[in-house]
């Protein structure tokens, strides 16, 4: 595998963890909780966030400078997802994973 900086390794880890958390929370917690948790826009944003995180991790793994663009987009989507999960409530795991990922991605996009 391509040699990564420590920062990139941390970002890949944060993206992978966020993708997993968003999917697990959307398909587990949210679908079972109902109400605001199953608003179509909320579920769609969570799934989009998971997909963006997976893509961002994969692009970083290539070693291409293109990761700056994917990381910037990923940070924005993670921030939107964190805000929406906060609005819905009772989604601390997702809010935390999204905020961590956004912060790591901002560093990689710089």
C-alpha cells in the first residue's frame, strides 16, 4: 500500500468510522425510532454521508492529490449530517463521528 502521512491515516480511519456509524444509525436506530428519525431527507443525508466518507477514504488510499477535493466535499457533507442529526436528537454517536470526520477532512483539504 502507498505510504501515507499520519494525518492521512487518521483521516482514512475517521472516514471509515463515520461511514459505518452513519449506516448503522440510519438502518438501525433511525428506522426503529421512527418519527423525525425517518424523515426522507434525514435518511438520505445519512446514507449520502456514508457514501461520501467511503469515497473519500478510497480516494486518499490512491495517493492522488485529488483527495483534497473529496476531503473538502466530505467535510461539508459531514457537517450537514452532524447538524441534521443534532436537530433530530438522540443521535450523539453520529454527531460525534461526523464532527471528527469533518475536522480530519478539513486538515487534508487544506
